[in-house]
C-alpha cells in the first residue's frame, strides 16, 4: 500500500515541477485524498485565507548563484500565483550593501531608494561582518521589505511605500543578570582579566574606573587581585552582551581600593569610594593602558641618541605602534604638529595651571583649539622624531614647570565628594553591593585555597 503510494507521489511531483506553484498545491492535495491520508474536511480547511508555508529545496539542474537557492514561498488558496521570499544575507568581510543587493539579484534603483529613506539609512553604509541583512522580494522581483539587524537588540526595518521606503525600528529589552569575576595577577591586569573570563571591553572599563588612583602601567604587581560585580545581558537564554560595572575592588600591593556605581539626584552617574569620594580625578595616572615603561622620571638621564646628559622631564611608555594615546584630563589642545626632535606631538592646556605633552606620536587625531575630554583618543603611539623605538613620551607641567607626573597628581585638589543627603542616599544604595562583593570575593578565595590544598 505504501510503496505504490510513494511511486504515485513521486510521479505527481515530477509532473508538477514544471508547472505553477498553484498546480503543485492542487496535485499534492489530490494525491493525499487518493491515499486516504487527508480527509476532505482537512482540504476544505486549507482553502481558508491563512497562508500555508511550503519550503522547496530542489537541486537545480544548472549552476546557480546564491540568489537561486533556499527560498521560502508562502502560498494561500486565494493567491495561487503569488511569490514572495525572505532571504537572510550574512555580511561577509569586505561587503557593502551594494554587493549584498547584487547577490540577491536586486538592482541599483532599489538600493538608492533604501539609502534615501531617511537619516537612519546612513547606518547601512557601515555594515560589519557577522551582521544580518534580511531581504524580501515581491512577485515582480522588486525589494518589498528589508530588515537590518544592527545588533541582537536593535533591528531597522525598511518597508516599500510607493516608490520609496519608510523606516521603523524594532528593539528588544534584554534580561539583565549580575555576574562576578575574581582574579589574582601574575603578569598584567589584561591577562588576569582574560583568564577570569572578562571581555576586553570589560577589562578596559575596569581600568577606567580605577584610572585616577592606579597607574596600570607602573603599579600592578604579581599577587595583586581584583573583584568585579557587573551586568550581563541575555536574550532567549543566550548571552548577547555586557552592561556596566556595578561594584569593583582592586588590591594593589596590599592597599585596597573599592568603587561603586551611583547616579546622583541630578542624574549624573559615576563611581565613588565607600566614603563617597569620586574615583574620577582631574587626571588619569597613565595616558594609555597595559604597556610597560621603558624609562621612568629621571633628571640625569643619558639621551639614547644624542649621547649627552639631558633632563628627562617625563615618562616613556613603551608600546607598539598604533596603540591609542588618551588625553589624561579635560582641556584644550594648544599645539598639534611636528618637529625634528619631538616628531608628531600634542600639547593640552588644563585650566590655567596644568599642561600635558605627548611626543613621538605615529598619528595625531586632534587639532589646535579643539576641546578634549579625559580618556579621549588624541593620537597613537609611534617612533617619530628622535626616538629609538615606538613609545609615548609624556610630560606634566604645573605653572610652566616640569613635574614628575608620577607624584605631581598627589598635590592636586581633592576630587568631588558626596555630602549631606546625597551621601546618605549613596550609602543606602551601595550597602547591599558591598555585602555581595565581600561575600563573593571571600567565597572565591576560599575555593581557591581549598583547591590548592
């Protein structure tokens, strides 16, 4: 009984392939009725307006392009010849939207209409490998709708509206969970963070939180440790990203520093010590992260090229060419240029008394007169001018006099401190986080000790 039925079914499909999809649907229904597998009541139900999804995965007899295979066609009883398909196009390395449209068989008219939709279309000019562009083509072969997933949380939808396209945004709210990591340093904060399972972005954020009290180039020592309580984002049970640091602690050479996130009554968010003192200082201790220092502050230093004793009024941070260099504090660029000795250089004036200088840069990304914020990239490490290798030469001046940047910051005015009702609100808010951070840290360290035993 089954064998003759399968033979008949194959014959019907073979005959139907060259006909319209409506003929195929009718033939399939007829065969099922003949076989007694589907009752006539079920066939009547299939005549309802609700679309039926039919996926055809038929190997073509000739060579095809990406656009020819794996199309999903929706068919309804009332629209027997209508074809509309969705295709998910993953962005490849070197792709542009024009190339994706080409693979989908769409012409430049549709492309230009999408790009002209509104200001949000500009995001399509900077698509990245791994992102997804979903395309829906109508029965005339024109683009009818496009979905661009900028991230797992945000999708932009372009829908044909006459000869143009309208734009809408679809956002999803992730589930936020708390996560905790702890690590002991063996060589550097970056390596310890990676071993603990932190992303590079989270490690840099951790360094940024403590950047006003710890120089992560000079200060870290083997045996230092850190604990961090932070947010992770989940969609449908899968991790899709990380949020902000909630609370963190760093122990440097036996000295303990703790920071807690807090949003004040004005809506300003920052990180504060348990006493309510802002972790953000007027200047970062180091203008770049996770590099080694090749030459410390020394007023009797032998110049490596000129071979004469010259005061070395700063700190050399040795790093690979292209490493970002940050403005150590808010200020205004007073000079950005090139000289034979300094190579590419940038000078920044901070208020009236303080100036920082950055020499031997590979590239400069700011211009004279431009205002910059602490942590903003102002250039990259290089070896221009009189330099033996790629490094940043960093100088710190107070009232026009060179100071050791390692010690000069200790004399700066005290950072912002919470007081009164704001301090009381802060302490109430962080009480639970202090307990959590201490509990998790103790449990982690006990587990490490138990494992060592």
